[in-house]
C-alpha cells in the first residue's frame, strides 16, 4: 500500500513529537526518582538526628541523676552531724539528770543536818540548864558548908569552956569544921567547873546556831541551783526533741536520695554508661534504708502503719530494678521495659510512705 508524501511527513512529525514527549517523560521520571531518593536520605538524616538527640538527652539525664549522689553525700553528712549532736545532747541530759539527783541528795542531806543541828542545839541548851541547876545546888551546898563550919567553930568554943569534959567534943568539932572547909572548897571547884561548862555550852550553842544559819543559806542556794538545773534539763529536752525531728527528716531525705541514685545507676548500667553488673547492686536488706528498717527503724517506728507498709514496695524497687537490668544485659530490652515501670511504680510508693513516716 502506497502512502502519500504529505501523510508520511505528518506521521514522521507525529513520531518525532511522541519520541520527544517520551524523552521528556523519561527525564521527569528520572528527576522524580532522584527527588524521592533525596527525600528518603533527608528523612533518614532527620530520623537519625532525632535518635542521636534523644540518645544524648537520655545520657545527659542519667548523668544528671548520677550527680544527685553528691547531694546525697552532703545530706548524709548533715544527718550524721545532726545525729552526733543528738547523741551528745542525750549524754548531756544523762549528766544533767545525775547532777540533779546528786543535788537533790545534797539538799536532802543538808535538811537532815539542819534538823539534827536543831535537835543538838536543844540538847546543848538543856545541858546548859542542867549545869545551871547543878551550880545552884553547889551554891546551896556551899552555904550549908559555911553554916556547918560556923557551927563547928561555936562548938569548939563551947568545948574549950567546958575544959577537960569538953575535950572529946572539941576534937569532933574540929573534924566537922575541917570537913565543912573541904566541902566548901570542893563546892567552889565544882561551881567553877560548872560555870566553865555553861560558858562553853553557850559558845557551842552560838557556833551551832551560826552553822545552822550557814547551812540553811547553803541549802537554799543548792535548791536554787537544782531549780536552774531543772530548767536547763527542760530546755535541753526540748532541744533534743527538735534535733531528733530534724535528724529523722534528714535521714529520710538521705534514703530517698539513695533510691534515686540507685535507680539512676541501674539506668546508667543499662545504657552502658556505668560499668556495673546485676550483682553489684544491693538488695533491699543491704541498702541504708534496709539496714535501718530492720534495726533502729523497727525499734523506733515499729508501731507505725506507714513503717509496716514500707518493706514490700521497697523490696519491689530492688527486685524489679535488678530483674530489668538482667534482661537488658541478656538482650531482652523489650521485656525489661515492664520491670523498669514496676520499679518506678514501687518507688513512688516508697517515697510516699517515707514522707508519711517523717510526719508520724
């Protein structure tokens, strides 16, 4: 079949037009593929940049958590200092109590001494009265002796007048007069002795009275000192209570920081930032809180509801943290996420119970 020249030319132009259009389409497809590739690279670059950023941010967060350890050490030192002061005040209170009891015993002894001195003064005064009575009696004897001596003298005179008949009576009269003289002399000596006793007794009464007055003043001073001691003990007890509260709150903040640091180290080990394995992490009985819980804490807060509830979530924090780390190290990272969450849930309970305990 023959085709006219004009139709052939038209078909040729149409062919070349289609060919040119096809070429343009091929270029467009090539450009689109190139753009798609560039877009894919760009998205990959963006995704990679986000992952790098998130990883770096996570590392920085964990590093920040690890820095809490320094704060924990400072708080721990504060707790140790406060606890030392608390123990010092307890020892001081014991010393004050001993001193106060000693002062009370001194006051009691001085009061007894004052009472005994009053009794002694009464006895000495009675002795002085008795000595006065003796002196009166001696004076009477002396008078009788003088009268006897006078009668004996008169009898001797009468016997001399009687001559030989009165000689025997004269001898008796001389003996009676000698006896009266000796009696009078002895009575004088006794009187002097009694007078001396009365003088000494009066001096003793005066001295005892002065001692009694001094003892009374001293007793009042000691009672005032004991009263001051009581005030000091009261203030010291108030200070001790304040320090005990501060000590407890500081300790609780310390163990809360302990747990934050412990969890931070678990995360750091899971990310490979910290070179620790599962066995390097203490269980719930060997950390500071666990040791305190089963010793001093039990003795002090054993009846507290918050304290009794604390052990189980505390145990779960340690158990889940160690389990999560073990899974990470065995390559089961997806499984570890569940245990990390359980660790955090238990940690929230621990923190809440510790806060309640600080108020109890």
